[in-house]
C-alpha cells in the first residue's frame, strides 16, 4: 500500500510539473467523475461481461478532459486492478 501511495504521489508531481495545479486538479476531478459515471452505468445496466465496455468508456471520457483526466483514469485503473 505504501508503494501504491508513493507511485500515485510521484506521478501527480510529475504530471503537474508542466501545468497549472488548479487546472490539473480540476481535470483530475472531472476525470474521476467520468469514471464514476461509467461505473454507475455499468451497475445499472447489470449486463453480463459489460465491464470492459464501461471501463473503456470511462477511460476515454476521462482522457478527453486533458492530462489531469488521463492521470485520474490511470490511477483509478491501477487501483481497481490491484483490488481484483
């Protein structure tokens, strides 16, 4: 868990070094919201083997937000893969 926290912190610092903190954090928040919306839609659809579609849709929507959204999608994907 400490390794994951360290990786998240380092990737945040490296991702933000070239951009404004507030815009990056705003994009990350919106990207996390996109991922949550895709997860909620997946739960509502309740269709067998639809998880890959909704995960890909959430990643795509989050990445369209910019570098902050792409970072949030990557971190959420890594964390959810670690839980499984």
